C-alpha cells in the first residue's frame, strides 16, 4: 500500500477507515520508528463522527441501498452503534487514547433535506430529527460502556446540535 491517501466522493466504510489508520501508522513507523509512533498515536486527539451519511445516504434513500426494507429505524440505529463501538474498540487496540466522538445534529434540518421536503412546506423533516435524537441516546450509552471497559481511553461525547 502507498502512504498516500486517496480522496473519495463518499466516506469509506468504517472498516476501510481503520485500514487507512493502520496504513498511516505503518507509514509513520517507517519514518519515525515504533516508539515515537506509539507516542504520537497515544497523544493525538482522534475525532470521530458517524451516522449522517449512514442515515441520509443509506437508510433514508430506500432505492439506493435497500436498508429501509432491511431495518426499522431503531434497528438501523443499533446497527450503526454496534459498528461505531467496534471502530472505537479497534482504534483503541491500535493505540488511540484520546477520542472525541460526535453525535448527530438535526439531520432533518439540513438544507438539502429541507429542500427535498418542499412539498410539505420546506420545513425540517422531523422524522429524521427524531431518529437522530434516538441514535444520540444510544451513542451516549455506548460511550459510557466503553469508558468502563477501557479505563485508559479518554472518550468525550459531543452531542449533536438541535436548533
């Protein structure tokens, strides 16, 4: 693998993100050595966000992926939370110790969602915001569990903004 990052039109799946992280660490190790790499990774602030694309581009576009037929909103929330938990546990095993994890904002009030809601007056899509609130509550519970499981992990949760 190359030490160059390829720019994607869409965010890659979480497992691919971890592979990129592993590649970054390999490249860093080749440049500064294993002990300096471990110190850099341990001291770095890792900022993680999950859910916006998962819901807007995968779940709420039923013809694009079929996820809508495969899961109810709470089931899809659980699916994403489980993926986020696995991701955070993996980067912890790879040395991450300082992580800020962002919840969903009011995704139903994003300009694109309001525009596509024009037939209903162009307001926020409250169904999407309700899902975001429920998802955020599940994320908070997952974060609490990870803090207990990995006491050396400094994990901050930043709830999404609702205006």
